[in-house]
């Protein structure tokens, strides 16, 4: 049976199952564990993702059409306990070749992430068991054990492909202290976006392109990092009326320790809106040998460290959100955070590019967003300038990325009524090198002097 028809049958039965589950739940005996487990809620989701990358001149281009369908099940609470499970299927509806181009032997960077980066030429339906957790709720707090989505500054869903990054571990969300939120957990496994397998923390590092070591040789840490997991603590304080404070610390066993301090405020203005501002400081240090005693196989060079600081200022009301943003990574070392784990925490972050892996960075970004009144449409325009060290400065430029200017245009349409649950998004990205020097292909293709388009349709029922 063709895979396309198999997916259709799966979705059909998922809708039928939802109807039957609702019927039986009407007569549920909540004192019976089996009755509780069999009377939960079933959700189905469909996601279509079109991606296209257009490199300048005769450099090769790429495109892909991806389809994702999934089923999720959540039980009702029984003595404050609940259980959840979800499974997802992904399929390549059609794409350009995801193997290196014969003329330009450079790996595909974006489209390959819609499917399985470890098996890019597969034509089969890909599947992943994503959520599998037990949750306990206590008043305003909860603790969840198992496979789940976690969003923190360093480890997060980074939902920019067909499926997000998933984590496995134990996570506490504590809200019993007035105007204080405490998040605490241990993570032992991860399934990065663009993959279908689950990996230990050490195994997950290096699945994506690894760049070069500070000595200029190709990084060789994939499969060579030993780590028992990640311990993380996050504290958000809202005691002050206008300012929120955040403290985060992430301890990666045998690899590194990273902490972040951030303060964000909002103040009334005379312009029928409010001023917004924030400041952020981040620091990280290698632990022991940075993951491996062999310098050619380690993730973070023993004894190395990095610092970053950023700020933002803007104005917003119910319709408009504007801001100017700045971030600097000092020249003391590279800021390192496995790209398999999440997106950058910086105010200057723009989708489809990162500043992870670099030191001596100066980034400037202006953002402007508008929520339309009469139609459920949100538009955002962002312009950024990112000044990086020279591509041959291996100590501070891990991925040999030149300084660049980036423009992002985003449209998000979320209809209501009978179409509630559907979202349609468009992201257009334009990246150009800041100087006019001639670049070798490996410094240019899929990095600068290119445009990139995403069209994303989501429907959840």
C-alpha cells in the first residue's frame, strides 16, 4: 500500500477514535484506574511544511515539501496523576536531492532538517514516539516524568521544522510561592528536531554539523562525549510590579556549566502603550576536560569560557510591538551550546540563523510587529546586522560564517470560527554578506547571499 494512503487511513481512524472515546467518557467511573485511562482526550495534528533555499548565482538551490501527521492521548486526572502519549509520522512529499551536490560538495543545511538528518535519502514514512509521560499536579504546580516538551533558554523545542525537539527526564514546575516560579529538572535523553531516534545527552552532541576545533581541524566530538545528563534550574521573580527577573543555570555533566541573568521591564507611556526594556548577562565555563580528555574529540576546550551580554528597548501596545536589540559575545571565547538542543537565548535571535559557536560578536536587530484589528493576521519585520570574527579565525568562528545582514518577514494567519485550530505562516529570510569580498563556496553557500522561504500550515483538532 502506498505510504500516502496509509497516512490518510491513520488520520481517519484517529478521528473515529476520538468520537468513541468521548462517548465512553460519559459513563466513566473515575474511581477505576482503567476507566480513567480509557476516557481521556485524543488530539490529531496535521502539519505541512514547504521550504525553499535560493543561493546566489549558479550555486545550487534546494526545496522540500514535508507532511507530518500525529495522534496524542491524554488521560483525565486520577488522584492528581495523569498520563500522556503521542506518536508522529513524517513523510517527504517531494524534494530536491538532499545529498551533496556533485558540483558543490556542500551538505544541504535547511531542507534536510524536515526529515531525518541521519538518513536523508530515506523514502519511507518516518515515525517517532514523542510524548510518554506521567504527570502529578499539586495545587498550582506539577512534576512530569518521561518524554515531554521543555522550553528553557538553553534547551527548547526550537519548532522550526516538521517536528520539535523533545526531551526525556524529570521536570518540576513549582508555583506555590507568591510571584515566584521555580523550574528544576534532570534530562537524560533527547530527540532533536530533524531526527527520529532518542539519544543520550552525550550522543546527541554532533548530530548536526560540527564546525572546526580552535586549531582549525574538523571537530570530532560526535560519538565521543560521555555525560550522565543535564541538571537545570530556572527561577523567575515577579515581586516588582514593572520588572521580572530570571536566573537560569544549566550543568552538563563533564562538559560545561552555563548560567544566565536577565531582567525585563514594562513601563506605562503617554502614547497609549508601554515602554519595554531588558538586559541579559550570560557566562559559561568548561567542566573537567570539556567532554573528552582528547582535545581533538572534546566539545569545549578544557579551561575555556565565554561571556555574553545584551539589551533591548522598545514600545508596544495592543497592535504594535517595536524594539531595538543588541548582543555582544566577548572575545574571551566561543559561546557554545549544542544546536541539537535549542535556539539561541539572545535578544537578537532571528529564525533560520544563530550566533552559537562564535566569540567577538556584535549584533544589532530592529523588530516591528503589527496585529491587524479586523483580520486574524500578525505581521513582523526584522532587520539585523551581525558582525563576526573573520572566517579564518578558527578560535572564535567555529562554523566559518562571514559577517552578515539578515532581513526576516513573517506573516501568521490564525482564523477563528469553523477554522479554529488552523494556522498558516510564511517566513521569508534574506541574508547577505556585509562586506563585498569574494567568498569561497564553503563560506557562502547556504550561509550568505541567499534567500530562504518557509510556508507552514498547521491544523490541530
